């Protein structure tokens, strides 16, 4: 065992060489911080806004409007860089979202009606009220395109909201954190449904049937026990391209494929233990054989295969893709989409700040989200549809509701789908920044005022010590 440990620490990334010590290990440590994804997302958004309003703003828009043409057999893509990120890379982001939804539905906080009812009701309130607030601001304008933005303030950014909760430590109970996660997952399901149903303008039935055929092929391959990614990746790309050409947004392909990914491993924990023991027993015998090195390599490969098959495909794929999604794709998306130009824009900055679209989005996020979530949760508790988690009060729910008002990633995504008019999109994005920022600060302040278990224990101890001995 000591020899194995020495070999682990002898690897390059664990060495005292300049590059791993000063650069790679600090980066790896940063990626393990729960709030790291949200921090990178915020930095990318700030860079985009600063760049779009700098003297070099033309280079920003020129970069993301750069045209790319890809021809691969029958596949012919002609898109600019921004659309490649929004339609292509974001499909991987939504695939990871689909994996998270599948896990929660099967083995997580949404795997029973009893556990799912209260966060699902809260999420519903947190979607309906913001949409109604937005419409209340926009309907008087009578502009049909402006009305299309009602889906923007419905979204919750899981990375940001969960990241802020992580900064609060034990002030937020574990049950409350899981409540927010379950709520955000249901919110994602709602946002995906809105994108698929309400933001599909035209439908090409031929390509839609091709996508359905690709998904059917995936289902048959699962049933046949095919596990190789060399099969599923090309089929997944085919499904993505077919949906892109069908008129349904291509990111829906990522969600559906995520929902089709198996949750359970090929081998159970007990089966893994038995197979591993068998291989390790043979390992001891082979160490003394004439061809020890070759046989030990075969044993190691077999043990690696058994270990891989003992991890569910969902967990294995999510573990591989989550860092790319959180630390590369989402920041790139923010960089490409958050560049709102308000210096020299079609309308002045003050005019944009008072526009019905901006006000509808901002108020929907910072007021509608906490109001809808808190009210729906209160109704659910009163109707005995569920109970609040331990150490969770309605004040906690209000704070969580405010954090759910951090829409950001999905809200920006919906704003790109909702509006053709650049001014409307910019007003919506400014509303997202303002509403999400205020909602995040308010939520942090509310939850920061909650007491930790240690503080409760100290207060109880002091109260007990100050109580006269009744004996």
C-alpha cells in the first residue's frame, strides 16, 4: 500500500514542479468549490458587458458574428460563433441538466409524490407569478413581440443559487438546500417545456421524425445492452442535428438524451465486491507466475472494467461532463450573450432602464420569484401537501425564493429565443442583470440572518446556565 501511495504522489500533477504547483493544483482546488461555477459565470458576464461598451466593442460583435460552415456528409451547418455556442455547446449543458433531472426523479428528492409535492408546488408558484408580473408590465404596450418574453423571468440558475447557499455554510440546513435544489430542478423542467412548446415557430415534420427515429435507436440499444459511447455519441449528434433542422430548439435533444441515460450500474455494490475479490485473489497467484507482468496487466484491465461497470452511466457521464459544462460552456455562453451595449445604443441607457420589458423581467425575478415560491409553499403546508424540512422556517423559504430569482443562464437563453429585435433583447438582459443581482443580495441577507446550530446551542447553554437551580 505504501508503494502505491508513493506512486500516486510521484505523478507530475502532485509534484513540486512550477506548473502543477503554481497553476494546475490551485485551479483544480478552485473547481472543487461549490460556488466556483457561478463565480466564473459572473466574471464572464462582466467581461462581456465591459467589452461590448468599450472602444473595442466592434471586435466583440465581430468575433461572435464570425461565420462557420461545416459539411459532413448530409450534414450542412452554416452558423455564426454565437449560434454555435447557443445551439451546439449549450446542448451539452442541457444534457447535464437532463442527467440531473433524471437522477432526482429516480433516486433523488423528486422520486416520490410525497417528497416532490412541496418543492414542485413552490416551483410552480415561482414560475407563474413572475410571468404574470412581466405580462402586467408589457401587455399595455400592445407589442406582440414584447409579450413573447413572458418566459424570461421564470427561470432559476442552479449554479448561482446553490453557489450562494454554499457560501452560507450551516446557516442553511441541509434539508433547505435540498429543497432549493429540488425546486430548481422542477423549474428547469418547466423552462425546458416552455422552450420546446412556446418558442418553436415552425416545424419540419421530416426532420422531427428523423430525431424520433434516432431516439428510438438509442432506446433499442439500451435494451440490447450496448454501452459503448462510440455508438451513442454519433447517434446523439444525429438527433441534435435533426432537431435543429426540425425547428424545435436543438438543446432539447440534450435534455431528452439525458433523461434516457441509465441511472443504475450494471453491477451492484455486492457484485462489484465479489468480482473484485475474485480478481485480487487471482492477482496474488499471478504475481508468482513466469509471465507475471503480462497476467497482472490483464488482471488490472479486468478490475478496471468491473469498476467502470459498477458506476452508473449517469454518474460516470455527469462526472466527466460537469466540469466542462460549468467551467467552459456556461462561461462561454455568458461571454457570447451578456454583451449588452447601452453606450451608443438605439435607446439611451435611461430609456432602457424604464422600458416595460426591463421592468417586467427585473420585478418578475426579484419580486415575483420569492413571492410566488413563498406563497405556494405556505399554501402547500396549510393544505398538508408536504412539510418543511427540519430547521426551515417560512423566513428561510423567503430567502431561498429570493435566491431562486437569480435567473441568469436560462433567462439569458430564453431572451435570445424570445426576441428578434436587438433592443428588446438588450432590455431583457439588463433586466436579468438587475433583477438577478438584487434577488441574490436580498436572498443572501435573509439567509445570512439565520442562526447556525452552533449559535443555537450556545444560546441554549447560556440560558440554561443563567436559570436558577430549582433544586
